[in-house]
C-alpha cells in the first residue's frame, strides 16, 4: 500500500506543478482519485484562485467516469459542483480513495469546504501529503477523521512540502523565483529562445506576479514591454536593477498603464511585494542569488547564440520537470 500510495500521490504532485505560479494567492495543489481495483479515475489540480480546488476538480472527473452523467461536465463553479455531487452521487464513491497533496480545506471562502464535501460522499480513505499551516483553512483532516474516514498523512511529505513552499513563503513574507530561457548549448542571448507555448506560460505567471525584476542592461538592449499581453493579463510592477537611472523613456515597459517602475541599485523594493519573478541571465542570477527561493528554467531544443552562464558554481536540485510543446520546463532549488 505504501508503494501504491506514493505512486498515486506522485501523480497528484506532478499535475500540481503544472500550475505552480498560476494559482497565486492560493497554493498549487494536486489530487488523484483511485477506484477499488487501483484504477485511476482522475488526476487534477487547482488551476486558478477562485476556481475549484484540486479535490473538487478530481471528484468531478471521477464522478463522470463512474456514472457517465454528462450533466456535471458543463458545471464550472465550485459551489455548483459541490451541490451537484451531493445531490447525485448515489454512493458511487464508496470504494474510492483520494490522494491530495494538501490537507483538504475546512473553511468556507470563495469556495465551499472540501473536507465537508469529501466527508459527505462516502469516501473511505484519504491520503494527505502536507498539512495546511494556514489557520483559516486547516483542520480538514480532523473533520474527515471524525466523520469516519481513514486518513493517512505525510505521503511523499517532502515533495508535497516543496510544492507548497511558495504559498508558505508569500503568506509570511515574499516568494522570489528566478526565470530564464536557454538553448541546449546554454546560451541565453540573440532573440527569442523558448516556444510560443512557453512564452504564454510566462505571461500567465507575470499576470499573477506583484513585481518583475530585470537588469538595466537588458532593458537598454532588448527594449522589452514585460507585460502579459499573450493572455490579455495584468502587467506587474517592474524593478530595474541599475546603477544609472538614465533610460530611454520610449522603451515600451515605461508606457504600460497602471504600472509602477522602480529603478534602484539594490533589491530592497522586494520587501514591499509578495510574489516576485526575476528575469535575466548570468549577471542577474549572480546578483540576486541570496534572495531567490526557486529557479525556473525553460530549456529549448535548439543551439545558437554566444553568451551563457559564467562565473557560477551552483548546484541545483530538480523539483519538477515537464514538457511544454517543444520545451522542457524545470523548477529547481539551489543546493546549499
């Protein structure tokens, strides 16, 4: 059972990482639903703040597989999914096990309580990775145990905690991640590197960030906009790290409405923001390494360019790897 539990939880972890950076201010969470014979009924994740939680998305998918009731497929709001499942489940979940990377929430906020829903569907076993440290939402495990469910905790706890770390950081202080794109030969210069799909993913993250940090030389040479236009999203504030405040104000990033642009020779401005993305290459990585929590690399299957990372001797632990169209996307942390 431990091996199976790890396998099913790993599926939930991997799915949740696909939405890391997109759920702010909520955590990235994944959920797997498994049938009596070990068959996978659903692997889902929380996709955006205000949307259904991972458990609700997974139960929706599993319900359809168990019943072929197409009525649930067009329901998008969490509260309506809750209500539909409670009204129509007819004990179809009685032999189902549920694996979730984070303790099901106990409170009613923008969405109803996942713990209350799970306890009402006849599910017998729940496997949990990380306990919820958010006082407002915690307590789901206790609710479920008291309702008669068998709850097993700390399944792939380290992996689930790593997935949850950005949320824990920005609820306490701030979370900072460094993003870059490179080719197979390690170069980061000479035009667009990553695929259109990867760039859309980055723009979706910019839409959720409070602050985007970039180097002054990059601004002067590349003349970027640094917005979220590919998803018609919100442009974050920008911090330009530069010793000189002399910039051509016709550079597009300065013309974005409702944006604050700060020019500074240090990172102290980051203290005023919660979810922070740093974009750059070798020099910026070296300057910011002491404030970075996670690293995000888009590796394109091409060669070319001339400049790559230099004068660095860091080692990284890969937290998650996924393929997005042509590119490989890696979330990492620096090994101390």
